[in-house]
C-alpha cells in the first residue's frame, strides 16, 4: 500500500483532517537542518559569521595585522612632521615661533583678490582723498610706515562712510580701510595711531599667511578625525576651533597690540593713548563676549598687557625724539 493510501485510510478511520505533507528525502532533510544551523550544508565547513567593525576597530585591526599599513602611516607622519619643522619661522619683533608655509608673495596675491572684493562691496561709500577723515588717516599712516619696515608696499587709504561701524583693517599689500564710525572714539591722531599700528602689525607679522597655514593643518585633521570616529565634521571642527584656532587668533591679536604699540612709540606718538583708547572701547561695548569664545582678547586683558608693555614703549618714544626715524624691524 502506498503512503498516500495509508494517509487517506488513517484520516478516514480517525476523522482527523491534516494537510498532506509528503515525506522528504534525506538530502532535503539535511539542507533544511543546515539552513537553521550555524554550519554550511557541506561537512567540515562552518558558516561565515558577519560582524560589522567600527572604523576605529578596523583601523586598529589594520595596524596590528598589516605591516604595510603601519609603514604607510609612519611615512605620512614623518613627512608631515618634516614639512612642519621645515616651515617653522620666527615672527619679527615678538620673536614667537610659528608654522607658516605661505610666502609673502602668495600672501600679497591673496590680498589683491580681497581688495577687489571689498572695493566692490563698498562701492559709492568710500570718501574722497581730500576729505578731512581721509587726510587725517593718511597723515598718521605716513608717520607709521617708516617704522613698519614695509615702505616698499603700495599703500592706499580708504575711509568708508559708515558711522555705525567701529572697525579698521589693512590688507596685505598696503591697502588701508577705516570706517568713519571708528574715528570719534579714537579721539585724535594718537588714538588712531593705536588702531593703525595694530592693523599694520598684522602685516608685519604676516598673520594672514599664518592663518592660511593653520587652516591647511586644521581641515585635514578635521576630515581625518571625522572619518575615523564616524562623527560629523562640524562637531570636530568646532572642537578644534575652540581648542586650537581661537587661542591662536587671540595670540596674534596680542602680538599685533605689542608690535603696534612699539611702532607708534617709535613714530613719536604717545603710547599712553593706547590704554586710553581701549578703555573707551571697553565702555562702548555694552555686552562683552567671553574671551574663550572670541578670536580677540577681552578689553580688560588687553589693557593689562598694554600697561605691562608701556615702560618699553616710553623708552622707545623718548629715543625717537633724538633719532632719525627709521625701521626698527
């Protein structure tokens, strides 16, 4: 009697209704069992277990298991250290050591592009060369340039008619921009010399080139950390910005304060005016940004450092009365 006949007979006798499932062959049984086990359907071989590694684990595994990977990382690291070491230089006047691979020529080329953009942005708001504000800025600049060591640059003065802005800057290459809103708080040529001396000092120290060099290090580190730890590049950049970039910018600002103070003293301006200017600036700022959040030192710390440098500045101012003005850089 066949299996199907026996199944029908058994169901008829016992009134049990079950679906008909024909028996499977031994091979079918083995394959079905293998699908639910941790083994391949071939004797002696285990099923591959997929395990997802995080990027740090993957890199750690490569470091431990691959000599070529270690040699590659070592070569890149040695090359980077060599490149940084080769481009370490000393800042004029302050003597600070810093990394900078950007040449003055390239820095000036970048300044030309920025100059054209600013002229276009403030088109129609720049005062004429015979305006009293422009002439005052030019007088102060003419006294500061011989003490800057940058006499060979093509200096130009631009006063922007904007009474709301209290700002000034000097682009690499000698392009000077002063907002008219800054002049009342300067309260005369000595105060203006404090501001212009500070801004020219950024050019003397080539801070624009240093910033570009710093950024060339910061961005690759940001991308590398973001890739390894699988986190947002914005988070990494923010951490590095507060830990590395902003402190570096505050150091530059303090350095420009020092160089500018010595420059204005060497140019026979009153160095005491620098303290008075920043005291007025402190009073005009209704809300003070915490220093660690800013690229600039706080006004209070700025005043304290300038007062610390005043004896040296007074000595230079006294000597400048007897010496023919020349560059001290």
